[in-house]
C-alpha cells in the first residue's frame, strides 16, 4: 500500500508532445517506465540499485502521469508516491522502540535517535514535494530546449 499525492496543471501542448516530454524527463531522472498507454505513463524507481542516502531522499518510489484532454487545453496530472507505507511503519516502529528504551532505562538519548528518523522522513516528504513541482514544470517548459520529441512532431 502506498500513500498517494497529486498535482496538476493545464497546458496548450498536445497529448503527443506531453507524452514525449514525460518520457524524456523520466529517462533523464533515471526512472524505469512501467507502462505507457495513450494518455498515461507510469514509472517506478529502478530497484536493485544501491543509492547513497542523499539520493534516496530525492527519489520517488513510483508515480503516474495522466493527460486529460479538455476544451480549454490538456491537463497534466502527476500522481506520485513519495513514501511507502512500509517506510512509515518502519519509522513508527523505530521511534516506538527508542521511546520504550528511553522509558525503561531512564536515558533520553534514544529519544534523540527517534527524532532523527522522524526528521529524515519529514525532510524526504517535503523534498519530494518540491521535486514533483520541478518535474512538472520541466515537462511543461516551452520547446526551446531542442528536445528530439518536439522536432519529430514538427517534421
């Protein structure tokens, strides 16, 4: 089970251009494309790779882009999963264990350790929220960056 967050923005780009921008952004950030249907692109973090702690804090577990066609343009929804339920439960267990040890031994240094786990999880959440906005803005930038997707559509 995953906890999901969604952001969206409306644009004048066509569905094909948006899908191509999404695919290039996913590739640039080293995610794996899980599925690519007509209006939806799902990605996942490449599992099995060891990462440094600062890389882990800046990576989504998985996510999904969906292009919704409307009268006023296309709306791009970005649904992402920053932190899995397993991570929440693991940190809850560690914090509870630290508090129990602190109460049992009357030493409050383990409480400090528990606050470090909570701080790391909180920092990861806010960091990924910012990265999600940046990712969406990168996809919706005008095509002045000479991306091959837009040149292929113009020809």
